[in-house]
């Protein structure tokens, strides 16, 4: 299976060294309280670059245990298994219980993307510090780390530093650690828990996991020996999860078999605990009925209430199924309407003339070349939001083009939009505001590597390539993320930080698309521009729109001709004789050409 790879922010050697120096200083302070010893004895910290399934990132190695596990670049089989199962999704909130050096934390953070969140927990100060610094090393700002252990109740025990296990207390060197119930962080609404806490998973199994109403998956490493040392049963631990609504699926590659789970004491290894996430209606019903069930003295009354609760769940499942059918029918109707619109708007052969003046209509604006261009209502709040946003961002998209893009989206109800080449967000943010204004919960996907080497990978011209080789991409990215927050479009925007070619493979692997509108504004080299329109035009839905930027550039000429030969023309705009862009609709001609090729 071909896997798209997400890459972390690459720091220069000098920046890495500064980060290591800060980490070493903080590590010195932590060891005065909790010294590392035996299998966790400290070594001189260093950075190793990891290439794991679906992601490449860097990790700080600083004690013997982290060197043994993470000092090598061997592929992590559990990551591959999670990726193949598509268990981690963009936008997920993942709790990493037992984050250690941050190895799994960084991988999860790259999988959920900046619209998601990863919260790491580890009771040992040096592990919490290392995870924070590993996240900073990779530019993962959506990582949050807590120096806490997770248990069934709040306590502050003294535990041994000999093997750094929270489940086995006692030993020569002791340290006070904080233990809190997982429900303390219920407000963050996690969708995935990774649990590797050396036997303390028994306490997690006893927690009120019903309060984690969005939790659908637990990736559990079970430690039967550590649980048994405390006089407890690993089988009881799994049974507790079952009572919380989880189905137990052993991960076969770890040597665990179904027979060991069903009978006898479960084997050590990885387990996937999956639960159907109930709706808010079901959660409310459970919270209302469960206390009544516990308080009723009559068994007959308890049975009656349980039957009613079951009936409510069945009825809600029927309603959800009907709603899904209705949505499917609505989608079919919209597709038919779009197809009819394409047929109605398609010009007769030989009748379209690119750049020819059109008759003025109500509610239009002039593009600067004598042509009339449809615009959004000048009195609308959307126009004011776009006008306020554009000057505050880096990039070359004019205010007129930003309003034109927003008009395309609102006029044609483009709920699924993709842009190749974000840079500072000057065109993506206005499109996100327009999609948000439709009120249908649409998304805008943005592709950008923010990499000097990627920007000049294919030649445009000497002056352009010289500028792109020196621009501060880190500052541009920081400014864009600030604009996403400032314009309140974080829930609408999904960013894939990678090159256009890698992103095309990633989008295909994730099964995303087709899109209502695709804006191609990546590298303007002749080679990359042509490859971009060939690749990304295949992900424009029938009746959808492809927008191509800088159509007046000589290096974009072949890409423009390819689009014009395959798509029906909507309009090509020239501003001031130097700035040009065009919008083209995908119709039957494109589909026939695609089939013939």
C-alpha cells in the first residue's frame, strides 16, 4: 500500500543546537528532583530523524531507554497498522497516556494535522519535558503536555524511579507524582486514547468513560504481569472496557490471539478497543435513565426502563438511517441540477471568445480590462470581512480577485474547495470565509510545503527563483496560521503541509474529493504548472470549477492551453494588463477526453 508522507518543519543545525541547549538546561533542573537511573540512566541528548509510516519527524534521545527504543530508524509496525486501518483522522483529539519521550505524540500530531490536537500525559518530569521539546522541534503547536499520570481517582503517591513504572510502587529512589482521573480532561472531548502506562490501564478501565462522549478508539498495550503484581486481573481490565461499550480486537501481529482473549488470562500485546460514538441525544438519555435504574428497588421496573432505553436507541438508529437516505437523495438531486446547469451554460461549438466583452448585468464589477465580472453584493458582511482580511496577509492576490473567488464559491455553492499554493493565505482565507458563509459545513483544503527547496525544485526564471530561495517561509507560515485564527476559519480550513505531488498522493490515499472548486496557484514553472493542472483537474467534480492563476506568465502557457482544451470557459480576467487568472468549468468534454487518455 502506497502511503502519503507528512513531513515536519525542518530546523537548521544552529536552531537544533539552541533547542538542545535549552532542553539540557531544563533536564538538569528536573534531575535534581527525579534523577534518571538504571535502565533510564541519562545520556548526552541528541536528535535522531525518524522516518515512520505516513510521517517523517525528529526526536530527542536523552536516556538509555529512549535510545534503545527510538535511537534507531526502524519502522514502527504499530504506526503502519494504524495508518492502514485509517484509525487516526484529520481533526481528531488524541490523548497519549504514557507519552515517554514524545515518539508516539509527534506521530499522532502529524496524523491529526493542525486542526486536531494531541494531549500527552506522563508523570515523570523528564519525559514531559522531552515530549514538549520534541513537539517544538517539529513545529507541532497543537501538542499539549501534562506532567501527570492517569488513574481511577486523584492521588499523589510516591513511586519508584528504578524502572519508571507508575503501576509498581516502592523501591530505593522515590518521587511524588500526580495521578488524576481521565475524566478531569473530559472537556477536551478526545476521540482516541493511546494507553501504554505499565499496568495502570486497569485504573483507566474503571473510569467513567461514558463522560468521554466522542471517544471511539483506545489503542491499548496490555501488561498482564504488572497488573498481576498488584493482585489484579488483566481479564477484569478488558471486561471493564467491555462494560463501557468497547469491542475488543487483538492486534494479531503482536502475537495475541482471539482464544487468549476469550478464555484464560489475556496475553501481553496491543489491543484495539472500538466503540460506536453515541449522539448527544443518546448521551442525554443514558445520563437521565442510568441514575433512575440504579435507584429503583424493583427489578421489574429496572427491566422496563432498560427496555425503554433500548427502544429509544433503536428508534434513533432508524432516524439516523432515514436522515442518511434523505441526504443521499439530496446529493443526487444537487448533482443532477449541476449537470443540467452545465448543459445549459455550455457554449455552442465555436461561439466562445476568450476575453470578449460581455453585456453588463446587475450586480457586476469591472475587472480593469473592459470586461464585466460578477461580484458579491457590496453591502454584504462577507465582502467587508474579505476587504478587512486581504491587506493584512502576505501574498499577491488582489482584493478584486479575492472577491471574485468568493463570488464563484457563493454563486455556484462550492462547499468543497481545494487550493494548491497557500503562501500567506491571501486567496485561501477569502475562499474559506465564502465557504463558511454558505452555512453548509464545507471545508477548504490547502496545500503548501512552506519550503525554499520545494519552491525552486523546478525552474521558472532567475529573478523569481532567487527570491524564493531566500524568503523566510517560517515567518510566512506563522503569519498564515495567525490569519486563520484572526478570521475565525480554523474549523473550515484543513492544511496539508507538503509539496503538490505528495499532496495529490495523500488526497487519493485518504479518499478525499472530488471538489467543487480547485484553485491552482503553486509553482509557476512550465513543468510543475502543467503537472498540477493535469493531476488536480481529475479531482474537479463534473460541473465543478478549476481556477488557474497567473495565466499571462509564459511558463503557464502550456497549463492554460491544457485547461482550455479540456474545460468549458467561464471567464478569464486581466487586471491592469499584467495580472491574469481564469475560471473553467468541467463538463462532458473533459470527461470524454479523460476516458480517451
